[in-house]
C-alpha cells in the first residue's frame, strides 16, 4: 500500500512539474510554442527543442543598443520606408537587411533564417510569426511574385521585429536585455 501511495505521489509531482514547465514555455514563447508542437509532432519533442533553444540562447553575448545607435537605426528605417514608394521590392530587401544588421549588433547570430528564428524566439517569440511572414513575402518578392500589398505587409511584419530589437532596455533588469533570470 505504501508503494502505491509513494508512486501516486511521485506521479502527481511529475505531472505538476511538467505542467509548470509547459506553462512557462507557453508564456515565454507565445505562438512559437504552438508552432513548435505542430512542427515537432507533439508537446514533449517541442518542449525539448524549446529548452534547447534556451540553452543555446544562454551562450549568446546579447546586449542592448545604446541610445545613439537606436536613433541611427530608426533614421535608417525611415529611409527604407521612404524608398518603398518608388521601389517597394528593394525596400523590402533593405528592411530585411536592416533587421539582420540590428540583430547582429545586439549579439544574435545572423546566418540562416531558421537559426535566426531559433535564437530570436527565446526573447521575441511573440514576434516570430511576423518575421516568418515577412521572410516568405521577401522570398516571393525576389522571385517577382509579390504584389505591392504583399510588399506593404512585409514591411509591417519586419517593422514589428525591428521595433522589438530596438526597444530601450526594460527597467529593473540587470542587463536590460529582458528575461535573463535562471530558468527551471
């Protein structure tokens, strides 16, 4: 009888622990959590992938931009938006390039789209859908298969990630880069 009770208690503790982990990952990664579940064929595999992303993320030397850099990049973004009127495909390409430059300045890897998404998703999971959509449209634009409205949408999507990457440090964080607390 005691073995059954201990086993039941251990099972209950394990379920509670996995529930807490799942809630934490859902909260941290937002829509990216559901995307990982779908693409990895289930919750357990997706959570292993997301925890792996967190571990790799810990190895990055991330930092915020100083106010002068943020202002320079904002001015560059305005220039990209202004070019959209006369050359929308070129502006979308420049928007992608500017997002990549800012990622690099912040300390994120800038090679391979999926690698960029994996690293960005740890702190910017709620924006990854925007980035993915912008990337798809950008690819279609390169093949001359995107309408002007598609290109406008790509700019909106790139802007969402751009704004997050440029955001001023959050008050109350030691490094200013967001959630850097130890993970469970």
